[in-house]
C-alpha cells in the first residue's frame, strides 16, 4: 500500500488507516454505530493488518476507552507488538481544562494496554474551559516528556492550525496532523484555507468519514429502506435523507462506472479519489463494521485512477454538494 509521512515526523503511515469509532459500544459515540462484538472487532483489525494497514485511529470519546481497549486487545491477541503499528488517540476537551491533558494521559496509556500513543490529538477546537493555546502547550509538554510520539488536532480551522503549529514550533516541535471530514461530498478544506495551510506547514490532513459515513458506498442508493436503520448521530453527520440520495445519485452512478472498470467497489473508488486528489497531504481513516469491509478499504490504498476518472468524479462531486 502507498504510504505518507505523518506531518514532518519520520513516521510513515499507510495512506489508509483504520478508524475505530465503530468499536465504541458505549457513550455518545455508540449513537453513530451499533455495538461491535470483540471477536468482530478482532476480525476487522486482523483483516486491516492483512491488507497492509499500519495504523489505527481511536479516541477516549469512543466509549470512554472501550474502543482503545478493543483495538489493543485485538492487536495483542494477534501477536502484534507495541511499536509494530502506530496508534493515534484523542483527548476530548469538553468541560475540561488543559491540565486534564497531562492528568489523563496515564488513563489513555492504561486503555492502550502497553501500546504507545504515537499521535495524541485535541479532539475538537471547542468545549474546553482553557484556551486552545494552553491545550497545545500541554500536548507539547507530553511530547517533550516522551509520553506521546507526536501532537495533532482535529476539526481545527486554518488560523487555529497555524496558531497551534507556531506554539509547537516555539518549543522545537511540529504540528503533525489535523483530522477533518474530507470526502467527495464534503470538500470544505479546499475553500476554508485548511488544505492550503496544511500544505504550507507540512501538516498531514487525516480524512475522517472518507465515505461520508457510508453514503458513498452506494448501498443506501440501492436500498433506500436502509436509511431507517441508520443510528441518529450518523444520520445527521452524513446528511442521510431521501433528498440527499436523489442529489447524490449521479455521483454514486459515476463511482459505480469507475468501480466497474477497475473490478472494485464504489467505496474503494471514493477512497482512491481522495488519495489521488490530495496526494501526500492526506491519509484516510475509513471505518469498518465488518471484516469484509476492512479488506475492501485496505485494498483501496493500492488503487490508481486515471486523470479522466478523477476529473469525472470531481465534476459530479461539484454538482452534488
Ligand atoms: N475526529 C472526528 O471528529 C471524527 C468524526 C467522525 C469519525 N471519525 C473517525 O473516522 C472514522 C471513519 O469515519 P465514519 O465511520 O464516520 O465514516 P466512514 O468511514 O465514511 O463510514 C464507515 C461505515 O461505512 C460502512 N462501510 C464501510 N466499508 C464499506 C463497504 N466496503 N461497503 C459498504 N459499506 C461500508 C460501514 O457501515 P455499516 O456497514 O454499518 O453501514 C462503516 O461503519 C471513524 O471510525 C473515526 O475513527 C473522527
């Protein structure tokens, strides 16, 4: 699978990592996806590894540590050793001061069961009782103490990213990543300065919901009755509605045409488009609810689209948003 450098660190990540929100099982994130049994989570992780994936994205918020434990239990049971793969997790700022970053890192390491925090991210730029600058400084302190490998953020705008990067640089560190929604139906980063700022600063953009929470797989277009089974927060995040299905059908049809030419799935083509369009700046963290999906998603990391195919998808995307 093709790889990308994480920001300006020396860590090489596969262009496709595995998003582990699907392993939340409890708490608010449980309202995105139905619970995943541990043996299913283990099979998903094994399939992703077999497909060449070398890193995983989780978060404290994903079930208050449930996802972190499910992931690392699976890795341990598969004989993967700490350091063999990279693990990214996140600190949730909601209702907390920046001091909680240092105070909770031990809990994160406990939940990761011996796997190091290769990337620690501020989960969102809002909700904390402390300014962003204090949060970034607390993250910097963790990296300087050797408790985390690199510092990233999530959902940060262009100016917030630049400020975070400047604070880290004043301490001899760099901002490794900004995790944002990026997919054929959500290309805000192209207009709001985030993409340009990431390129300028050498920050990796980690594309979350790269299949628009599953909408770009086309299965809801094929079977609209599935919409009724989508969990509430996922429905909102992905904009799942019959009107959305109508508006996006030409794009999904085009994904289908390109997929047929490659003997691939629409999900894979949606991921391949992301990797082609944004090049070295972007890695994607699709989530999988089943092992077969993880196999498909990992294989997308090797797919190459022609310029014509990419352009046709971009043109349909322009009209669908
Ligand atoms: N930083 C943030 O604020 C933030 C926010 C959201 C997500 N994330 C991260 O991003 C990751 C991925 O985002 P996401 O889960 O929202 O969206 P996504 O990756 O676009 O969609 C994942 C879902 O699509 C369906 N799917 C996957 N592969 C498929 C395939 N080959 N064929 C058909 N359906 C397929 C599955 O759902 P079903 O089979 O259940 O339908 C799967 O759970 C999360 O796990 C999380 O790590 C971060």
